[in-house]
C-alpha cells in the first residue's frame, strides 16, 4: 500500500492504495486531524468455515497491527461502498473452442454488479486492449464481452499492469472498493512487463485481484505433472499479494460457480484505514485479527511500502 499526505481535513481521496479521510459516519470515534495525516488503507475479506463471506462485522471486531504495533482503526466501511471492477478476459488462441462459455459466464458476472458500481472490460492475447473503459452502463459492459476474439499468444502480465494503472480516482468523500477479476488458461508468452514489476504494482495500488485458472489436462503420452503449472502459480501469487482469491477449475461447467463465489466476496469487502506506525522507507507487514470470532479467516494484502508516495 502506498501513503500520501493531505492538509485539508474532511477530504477523502482514494489514490492507489491510500485512503485520505478525516472522518466518516462508519468510522469508530472519528479523530480530529490537526495538519498532515497519512492513512494506510486495507480491503479485507472475512470468511467462515464454509468459505463464504462473514458479514455484519464492526470496526471493534478487528485488531490491526503495523509490524508489531497495534493501530487504531480511523475509518471503517462494512460493505456499503460502490465497486470499481476491471474484468480481464483471456482472448488467446487456447480459448478458441471455449469462447462462448467464457462470454456467457462473464456476462453473468457483470449482471451481479449494482447500479452504483462501475467496471471496465480488458481483452488480452499477444496485445492488450481495453474493450470498454470505465462505465456504470452494464449493458455496454455485457456487449463489450462479446467483442473478445481468440487469437495469438498471452500477455497476462501486461494486462494486469495496465488494469492496475487504469483505476479512476473517485471524487472527494466517495470511497470505492476496487478489484480485478482475471480468467485465463495459459502461461504468459508475450508480455513486455516482468512478473516482479506486476507484483510491485499490486502491492503499491492495493487493488484486490481474483483469478480463475482453467486447468489443462495432462497429455496421456507425457509423464504426469505433480507440480502446479506456472500459470497456476502466477495466479495464486497475484491473489495472495493483493488479498484476493485464486480459483482453479477443471471444466468450464465450473466457471459460473467460480464467478459467483468471487462476486460474493467482492460485494462484502470491508474497508479499513489506519495511521501507520513510524518507520523508514521499507515494506511493512500488516496483520489483522478477529479475536472474538474464532474459526474465521481474514484476508488482506500482506503490507505496504512505507514512506513512498503513490502517483
């Protein structure tokens, strides 16, 4: 997560990875800021033993640690904020026989968005193309999914990097939850951006990434592969570094169910902001706990870059 400063109390500006706020009706004991205040923001998923989202939690349920230091929660939103969602669809040749099912599932996912939510549609093969820029017109988004045409290789890393840098800055006093959903079945073959560069941008921006990998079956004439394919590893790392979730499916029949699970998690993301502890310009680990709710799992990104402003 990044950090930035403001000198005007009462403003909310969600630059990548940073929430600027003085107060909110959802905030516990809203503080009074005297001059420049840096807040670090987290998007948080809480699930129960059934892996379904746990809703209805309050700020008082959470404990936040910056390194080993406990921090006070200065802003909290329990899931009412609108969503900005970038939908990335693999348009490489490997999906040419699956494109109809992929389009139908993606359209169904878009229809889960609320009227106040916005989205964009990005198609990628050997190049990356924003088919539909950010809009709240869900019909336009559904139409854009139909424009994905399978051809060429896979520029997954470039697509994620472009999407991360495309999120619009919301107006003052209007926090938004932000997520990327990726569907792909192939290893990256054509990106001009390295995976490490993408991971750095993931940690800098604070956008939650959710991935769906279409597993490839082993060739019966080749030795059985016991280890995960590189693409599955990449998808898991993207999700882990962002606090999202990685799903791997065996058949396209599972795709709609995977999208439904992701849609439920995004709709129930909590927003938390705290003032960071003193520290140098280094990556600082963040830990969240729910001491009064045993049996739950809390997911967020693992930390933020201290002292590095976001641009």
